[in-house]
């Protein structure tokens, strides 16, 4: 992984973990807890791909496993986020552009549901049956709803930051309107391109007129 990726990923994961533990975990919402750390992994995986997504997911999950007040076996959530980061990273398009917001939102739903089921499944293997007492269906529905509500405010921003840290030219041209991250962050797409084309056409016309004037002056001489 490049240094920019490591630095940005570490910063986002640490900030998300602090928000997760100090704010979201204390809201006492019914069912699951909104998982902003999962959204960070999804956003970065959609930009960096499956290998980096798996590494980021493993590191983020391991921090959750070790951070208080963790009450589960160490490595459990690291495995979950590692798998989620890898699978979401496979959805990264080859040209690096996501043309619709539907794709990332679908990935958020799949990641929220998959992480809940996988976490419960790993818990069942190690003898943790807490999900059964709370209600797996309730956890699944609330996890999807909470993460889907948070996604429009986090995933596009994370993707935009990841592109900018990569010095990706897509991050420098949000007016193209073809990338979902720039589509969330920018307004008035297409107008700027139209203005630039108009200016270029005017300059070309002026150059042709000046060249024609010079040719006529030479002929008269």
C-alpha cells in the first residue's frame, strides 16, 4: 500500500473508531449500533480495490476487537471486516469510475447485512450466542437501516478523500459528472465544461481570423 493510502486509511479508521465508541455506541438505539467504521471500509474499498480493502478491513476490525469495551474474542470483527473489505473491493470498476450512487448504496446494504450475519456466524462457532438472545432479524434490519441512513453523508466524502490522496485525476475534475463521489460533492455539472468549450471555440475563431488577415496583407504586398 502507498504511504498516502496508509496515512489516510489510518486517520479515517481512528476517527471512525472514536466516533463509534464515544458517540454512536452510547445512543442506545434499538437493535444494532450504527457502524461508521464499516462505512469507512466500504468507501475505501470501492476506491482502492479488494487487496487494500481486505487489509484496511482487517486493521480496522482488529482495533475494534482490542478497543474497550470489547466483549468478544479478539480477531472476530477483524475477520468480518477483512472479508467485507475484500468483497466490496471486487466491485471496484476497472476504469475507477462509479456512474451511479446506486452501486455504493447497494454495497452498503450488502456490507451491513453480511457483516451482521458473518459476525453472528463466527460468534456461534466460538460459543457466543448473544445474537440469538437479542434477535438476529432485529439486528439485521436495524443494522441495514442505520448504515443506509449514514451512508450518503460518509461514503461519498470518504471516496473523494481517497481519490484526492491518490492524486487521481478523477478527483480533480468533478465537473465530468461520471463519478459518484464527485456527483455527491459537486453541483451544476456540465455547465463548466460547456463554458470551457465555448471559450476554446472563441479563441480558435480569433486565431483563424488573425491568420487570414496576415495572409491577405502578404498578398497585397
